[in-house]
C-alpha cells in the first residue's frame, strides 16, 4: 500500500520510456499529464474487456515458456514483457464490424489526436 501513491508517476515514467523514440508522442504525453494531474484507478467490471485482456495475455504467454526469453541473471524483465504484449493485436467492434488494433499504436494515435 505504501507504493500506491507513487503509481501515477510510475505509469507516466513507463509511458515516457515506452515511447522514448517518438518525439510527438513524448510531447503529447506531457500535455496529457499536465491536463489531468490527478490519476484515478478503478476496478474493471466490463466482462468483455476483462475477457479480451485475459485472452491477449494468455495467448501471448501461451504455456509460460515464453517468459524464459525475459529472464536474465535471475531477473524477470517485466518492462520488456509489457512492451511486447502491447504489440499483440486486439479486436473491437466499431460501427458494427470487427476492427483490429495494436494497443501500442492505438494509444499513440489517440494521444496524438487529442494532444498534438
């Protein structure tokens, strides 16, 4: 619980690191953080979203052997795992038809549309 107050800063730092090679995204993220300096977290209750998240993560991990790629010197490199999972496609139903997105790119498009 002691780390909960630092969670928003850790998320912001992670996003800035994730998009470190995209200058427009860096600017957009800074504007986004400044526009909403308070972070709120809530429990996900939408079963469709929970199912999609579980499916994406379990299909990415498959049988767990994939994690060995990220284990070096006894350390599991979770930032690398998160980055790779963010490149796994997911589908949404928009305007009545199924569309596929890459979370990493979809989030960047959204931030750039709103803040660049």
